[in-house]
């Protein structure tokens, strides 16, 4: 299923039913008065947070959300049936904006939360309400009110405790699959992760947390290069960031311009260009693939550098599982 994290929809609530203008006409009741009932209320359009939905793709071909109209009132003061409300499931983390005003009208942050995005119109009153001492036979009744109609923009920002970031192929997908129930695509080429993944970490039963793996970032991501621009926003709601770095093959004699310290600084610059708030989040720096000898030899240099910069530093290996449990313990400590 294609990952969709922003979409526009038209929400139209139901119109209220018209009130009824009628009079009692029964045998042996020659002076029957007005008995017109009220119209039913129009249905609402409601967005419901659903933990089983993780994308807005189900709305790609359902752009018009329409609730039912209320039924008109009846004779003998019968109230018209209320219009059926339409309830649309959306992922937890969905922001709701009114396109015309630009106002944010809702933020669905938990499963089961409901936001009424378009209210149904009120039903019209029947003529029974208009009888007075001087007008005992009113021939008037109210029309039902129109329901609200709104053009909405829905934007999904994943809700997670921890966000993973780093250059492509540093091992983020392997790492999240090691510590959580997420199963992203893993391969030895860049950009294997094309959509964000959420995983629940339950390594220590009493302290579960949610981690988000977003596609690898590159220099220029904040300006729209690569895959990162569309997904940087998914890191904004995380509480802490785990920044994965790697030692590339230039240490084996292959000349490249990649260096773990330069990679770290470049990506932090992209975070700052995208959002100062995002750049100021707590970061834990993690050197991956430490089961390789040429990577392990760089641990002292990198540990000293990041320690002097005030960052917590961990060296791990997803293949041998070295350092994984200590890292998870540290994440839990910061989240608590």
C-alpha cells in the first residue's frame, strides 16, 4: 500500500429535516390544533483515531465525505429521524486543517479520539411551536438548517517516542528490526526504506516505547532533495532522536568524502534548516556495525569527539547484538 501522509477532502454534513405544518383531523375532535413535528438533525462528519490505520491512502479515492440529511417531521408531533453520521477512521497523529481559513481544527493524538469536522444542520420546528393565543392555527413551519461544508487538509505526523535518523544505508532498518516488531525492507543499497516505519520496543516489559524509522536523509533534504524533505516532519513529534552513524570504506583504502563526524554535522544542519525545534531535541549518537574491525578501531576517536560535544555515544552491532541492550536501557532512562 502506498504511504500517503497528506491529502485534501471535502466534508459535507447533512441538512436538517424540515418541520411539518399539519393539523389534527380526527373524528369527534372538531377543534384539533397544530400537530406538525420537528425535522431530524443532519448527520455529522467525524474523523476517528484508529490504531489499525497507519496511512491516509484509503482516502485517495474517497475525497467527498458526506453525511445523511435529517428526515422531515411528521403529523401527530412525530419527530423526523436524525441523519446518519459518517465516521471516517484516520491514523493516530493526524492533523486537521481548514483550507479556507488555514486554521488547525483538530489533532488526533490517541486511538478512539473523535473530531467533528462538519456539524449537521439543526432540524426545522413544526407548526406546533408557533401556536399562540392570537394565532391558534399557524400554517408555518421552519426549514431545516444546512449542514457545515468544509474543505480540509489532513496531514499525518507519526507519533513516536524515538526517531531514528541518519544517512542512507547506516543500518536504521536493521536496527529497528532488531529491537522492535517492525519489519522494514533491508538490503545493501541506498534508500531501501521508502516509507516511515513504526515499531514497538518491548525488550524490557515494563518500559515499552515506540520508535519511528524514516527514509535516509541526505545533504539538501530540507530543500527537497532525496526522500527526506517529505518525512522530516515525522521526526517533529518524537521525544528524543537516535542518530545512527557509520564508518565508511575509506578506512579500507577506498577514497570517499564520507566521514561519520561530517555526516553527523551535515544532517544536524539539515535539521536546523527545517526546524530549530527539531534540531534542539535530545540526541543519542550510535555507531553501528562495530563487529567490523575497521569500525571498532574508530570507537575511541568518535567517543572522545561526541563526548566533548555533550552527546551520549554508544557503539553497537546489530549482527552480534553487542551494545543493543545497553542502548535500549539508556533510551528508556531518557524517556522516563
